[in-house]
């Protein structure tokens, strides 16, 4: 083939491919945008497994956190977010009662919240979210209602006037005259809980067209065909609310109706599309979305008045699916949510050495986790063991499987979500479909596609974040880059140094930081100026502002998931014994607090806390200088003491962080590679010279120097070249924290990751010196890290308390493939 023919062929193929590209249909472009959105905005979910569903005063909430993210793959992946913000709120109001930050590692994290002593009995909300989840609004946050209070006290919640709220949800979104539609409805009371109702639809002639009645949790469905020339009204009532009149959903003259029946036949779904357009569009396009991906699409000829399509659910993964009907110009016509294969759930089997145990006996338990086919499951799980008489576990309450598979996908609150995944409930599938008719989809709405034009407002955090701004003293913005040095100091450990720069307007963000518990943070900003001699100097002249992290406003609390007053069961003698034991321990603890409180007050009147930072030389150095505000302009301790003490020489570049300078005493010399000299201490602890170089001068209280050999010998070999002990303000146990801000510096106390504590179990034989040996704990055992092997097996052991007539074992967790699994097991304890 000649060169000219080859060139022509290539050109023709190029033009043809460009023609295909330009001929891409609006529907193809829409599908691309949907999938691009899910790639750029993957949906993140978190779940908190707590040791029990309600708590007593002075209790501890033990938490295991699980985080997943849908990225358009078959299985979800572990979230990449690291900080998880967990807050305990009362009445849906700020400020929070308690707040911790859990560190997620590979999507798993541990923490606990000790309930404050002054907490009042009532309804509290445990809320958890990551920074990335804030892009999707508070609907995406994890929330769990908790009751905190003593046994049964106050469990009868505030009574409200009887109320009936009834909403109608036509399948697909609209009612169309002459076309039969399924209508879902949901009735709720004043607290938002489902309410059983019955009612009827009347036409304008006051004829009864249809009667209806709720089937489960105030929800139900009915088929209705609006007729031309008729108007309709609804009358409904409940057992406590008399008949009331309501309006039915609006009715369109022309339109399309889509019916999706997920229980048409076993594991088969039937889709029907009907319309009455006089001038229909050219095509109907049906899209199926699930787990962040368009999983199927089908086109129908809109000139036909009706269409049917049957799909096999076994061809798809279990979960929530959204069916969306559009025309050829991507105009939205109808939408419907369904759930495929709700009973495809994993479970766990628990085996003990015997079926009946005695109090304080050791329980050895084998756990085996399997999927819906009985195959072993590897994964990470948490197990809680509770006293089933003290702790009330409501039937069908929310768990990790029902939350991640259902609740997190839908808008609004869902009562008893686990009911719909229990195959032993004969109507579970039908009632689940009623639920899907009446709940909105929280993961995605069509307005979300507009986000593709902008970057996410909130970014996924790989560590703790600190943001702020450097500004002039008159609050005007700066116009040059500033160098930043940040010191993070634990109150019980050494400092961590971070360095960075601002942008040209003075804004900065430190990301990916890692520290635990409460820390003090000192931040210094400066600009570098070059002298005529070529050396550099650092200038601080501006204010530093550290931004406080914004806390989202909480939603109003509700009573979904909480027991009603009449559900509490009193187990007579046993509960009385538990209460007496708790009261006895509480009285002893209060007595000890009063006793210790008196001793503490007397001691603080006459003396300060002993300062041991200079104890080696009895707080009597040879040379010393107190660092006052006039010295805050120095950049580090080496620059500060250079030329200030006789016989003490600072050799080297005081701004060289690669080879820090040395401090020579008694005519010492520099030998070998690098500088050698006096040993540096911070608050009496030996440190690397680089740490001392990064310590901000305003954080230094004073500098002590031991120059002579007979004085520095108390430090042994470390004192051979002399000693420099830098005493910091933060290290002073009697520091006055009312220090004023220093220009160019900022200081805050910040919250780090929650320390991981181990659940305490009393020994089998109490210490002879222990004041009490009564053990009626409501949480008997908490093991948040249970890893199953390739056979799906794990082993745990725990010791029972002195009570617990019945014990409940609860397991929740996630398989290596991201499948949520929960199971429970009860056994008896007898004297």
C-alpha cells in the first residue's frame, strides 16, 4: 500500500472516530457525569458499635468505629479518612456534652466516653462524622439515640398531645389521570414514630373510592386510578386521633407512571411503564444506580403506551437500587427506590463449653462467622457481653448491617430497621418495599451534578488539621509569604516540631498531624530578611490567628430507637440487689471524694507543687537568665545566649538546622566531625540539640548553665562538657496560664486523638484490701478487636459477674470484603 493511501486511511479513521465522539448522545453524557460524580464525591459511611444501647449515670460508653467508602467498585473499601469526630449531644443542642477524636486506621478505630458526673437523666445523641462527610450534609452523619439514666427512672418520656401526620408518596413521583399508580403512605405521631391508621378516599360526589389501612410502623400502600372530571379528598384516623380531612397528592392531566415490583416473583423484579402523552417524547431511558455506579440502562420506544421489563435480582448484588426514568433529552420523568435480596446476610455461630454457667465463672467461647452461603468469613469484629436483665435490647433495633445497608442510604429516621432483614418475618419483604416507597435517597440527587463545576468544600483528612492566618496588627492582610514553626507539646512528653509556610495572603494549614490527648500548641510566624553582609535575619511583627475548627450544628433529637416507658421490665429481687450494690459503691466513692478534697485544699493553701526540673543542682545554677519579653525577638536559644555568659561560647551558624551550633565551655575545642560541646537539657531531660533549636524563645522561662566540672559532674558523663538546662513555661507545674499573647506567636490547647484504653475486668478473687467485692457490672466484657482467621473462627474468654441471670453476647463488624455482619447469642447463669 502506498504512503498516500496509508495517510488517507489514517485521516479517515481519525475523522470517523471524531464523528462518533461528537455524536455522543445526551444520555451517554449524563451517564458519564453520574459516574464521574461518584468518582469525585465517593460516599463515605461510618458506624459506631457501642457496648450497650443505654447507659447509667457515671457510666462509660465503649466505642468501636467502622468506616467504609463506595468508590464504584463491587465491594466498598475501607475509608481513607483518619480523624473521626464523635460527639455526645443533649436535646440536639451545642455545646456538646463530650467530644473525642477517634483515629481511624484502615477504617477501624477505638475510643470511649466517660459520662460526666453532673449529667442528668435524659435522651442523648451520639454523633460521628469525618470532614469529608460534611460535603453531603448532616443527613450523612452517623447518629444514635441513647438513654442515660438509672434503672427505669424517667423512662416515661414527656407526653405530647396526640397527633396524626399522614403523607402520600405516589410511586415514581406523580399521579396521572387515567393511569393506575401505587401510592405509598406513612403516618407518624408527635414524636415521629409510626402510627397505625385507617382511612378512605372520597371523590367530589362523596362516594368512597378506596379504603386503606397501615400494615407496619404506620406504613402501607394502595393502588389508585384517578379519573377525569373527579377531585378527591382523604379522611383518616388513629386510635387516639378522630377523623381528619387531608388532601391527596396532586394529579397531572398527562404524564408517565413507572411501577417497580421487587417481589413480583421470587428474586425477580417487574418494571412497568405507562403514559398518556398525546405528543410523547421519542424515547424513554431507564437507569439503574447502586453503590455509586450505573449498573444497567435500557431504552424504550415512547410511541408505545406501555412497556414491561423483568430482571433477575440474582444478576445483581444485594442492596438499594434507584430506578430513574428520563426522556431522550435527560428530563426526569419518574424515580423509584427498591431493595434487592434483603436476606442475603452473613451471621455468626457461638459455641461454649456448656449451656448453663454459675456467677464469676470463666466462659470460653468459640466464634465462627459465615456468609449467606455458609462459607467462612475473614474480618474484624467487636464483641460486647452484657447483663441481659440490666440492659434492654429492643427487638429489631439498628445494628451495623441494617445501618450500612439501609439506614445510611435513606433519608429520615427508620424504626426497627433490622426487622426487614429477618427472613423469619413473613411480611418483611413486602413491608420493606413500603419503606422504600416512603423514604428519599440520601446518597444522590440530580442537583449534585452541579458540584462537578467546583472542588469539594471539605477534604478528606489523613491526620489532624490546624488552620489559621498571619495578619498585621491592624488586622489588614499581609502580602508576603511567612515562615512557620509549630511546637506541639504533650503535657506528659516531649515536643513535636512542624514547619511550613503561608500563602502570599498569610493563610496556612498544617495537615496530617498525629498526636494524642490534650496538647499545647505554640505557633511562630516570621519573615526572612537578608542583610547587606549576606546573612539572614528573621523578623516577627504580625499577629497569628489560629482558626477554631467549625462544629456542625446538630439536628433536633428524636425518640426513634428508644424504648417507651412501659417496655422496661423489673426483675424484682435481682434488680433491687443491683441497685443496692450501686448505691453502696456510690456512697463510698462520694465519701472518699470528700475526704480527699479536704486534704487537697489544706495542702494547696501553704505550698506550691514541687518543681523537680532543676533538682539535680538544687535549683542553684552557676549562671542563669530569665527570659522576658525583651528577648522574644530572638529566633532560638542559641542566638539568645550567644555572647551573654562569660566562658560560654556558641560556635556555628545559629540558623543551620542540618548541623546545629555547639556550646563550648571552659575553653573547650571542636574535634572530629560536627560540633561537640555542652549537653542540652529541656526541663531536666536530655534532648537532641535540634529540639532545643526549634523551641520558640517565648516558651522559655529561663536558661540555667553549669559551667564548672565540679558542678556539672552531677549529670555524669552527660555533664563532661558542661550543661545547659532550658526551663520552659509549659514545664512549670505552677505556671500562670494567663500569659498575654505575643506578637508573631499564637498558643492554644488542642484536642488530639483519644487515647485507647483497655476495658477493665475485676480479678476472679478480689484484693483483700479492696473496699468492695461486689460486681454487678452491666457490661461484663468488651473486646473491640476480634479478628477471624481464614476459617472464619475466633476465640474469646471472659469471667462472669456475681449477677447476670441471663447474658447477651453481641457481635458486629465488617468482613475483609466490606460486608457488614451482626449476630447475637444469649445464655443462662444460675446459682
